[in-house]
C-alpha cells in the first residue's frame, strides 16, 4: 500500500520573528533545527522508511529534509528539488512583521490576505530587496510577483500529479519536505477538502503527516506520526 509522508519545514527564523516569508530564503531557527531532528527520530522509531524524497528550492525545507534523513541514517536517499513546492509568494508583504501590519491596515485586512482562498496580497514592487527573480535557481522560471492560496495550489498540485503520484503508483515510499501552503494544496486534493475548509487547516512545523494510500491513491488513513509514536 503506497505511503506518503508530508513534512512542513521546522520553524524558520522569520517564523520566530512573525514575518511574512514566502519565497525569501530564510534559514531554520534553533527550535526549527530541533524540530527537524525530532521528525527524523519519530520516523525512525516508527519504522517509517522511504525510497525517494521531494522538496522545494528553499533552504528551510531542504535543511529540514537533510536533518531528518541524517537522524534516520538515510542521507543517501535520492532527492528531487522543485520550485513548484515552494511556499506561497507573499508579494509586497514579504519581510514585514505580521503584527505591525495588523496595526497599520487592520487585523481584518491582514486576515483576508493570509487566509482568503483567491485574494492575494499586494504584489511585490519592482526593485524590492526581496525580489528573487534574478536568483540563478529560478533561471527560466517566471517568478510571480504575488500568489493567493489558489495560485499556489495551481502549481503545486500539477507537480504532485506529474512527479509524486507516479512514484507512489510504482510502489515507492515518498517523503515530501515543503511548506505550509504547498502542503496544504496536496492535502486539499488527497483529503477532498473544500476551498472554504482548507483555509482553516493549520500545518504545524516539523510534524510528519502520514498518508496511507490505496493502490489508486485514494486515502486509506491520514494521521500525525507524533500521535502514533509514544
């Protein structure tokens, strides 16, 4: 029976500072490093093993994967990195403190930007210090100026269908280390969650989410590994 494990990266430095991060490349906090190692320990203790892994092009997800695999003695596993697993692009909010934005434009507006399905924040201005369009890792990619959750799912889900699902169908055990919103898109698809309900789904950092799938990739069971491993 195919098994897929989804792992949101450990706490990043900007998670700690309560800043909008998106595509900006921020490292893990000290707590985030610990969460990544603990995720690896949980998976090893539970006897969860993998044949291949997928992650984004962002350091916090890559580092989380590496630290978890190190704890599992599985650093040799093949890893595919792809921008379509990146976090949602927060546009003009990138780098800003969430509480300061609530005080500036109101909590309701910030909540709309953060939790609406198809309403994006303001786009990133040309020349922003957080513009990554010239970063060589995105060569040949039309880097967005901003994304809604709907936009994020529109790139993450086709990648799941094209790359991850075929691996699962072939019997591979797969680990995906990614981000709150790209993972949210995969979960929305697998668990058939509505546009409205997906907005309230929180993805905790560093907590492996296990999908036990049927041969047709329908969901047999979904659970947090921490709830099964004492």
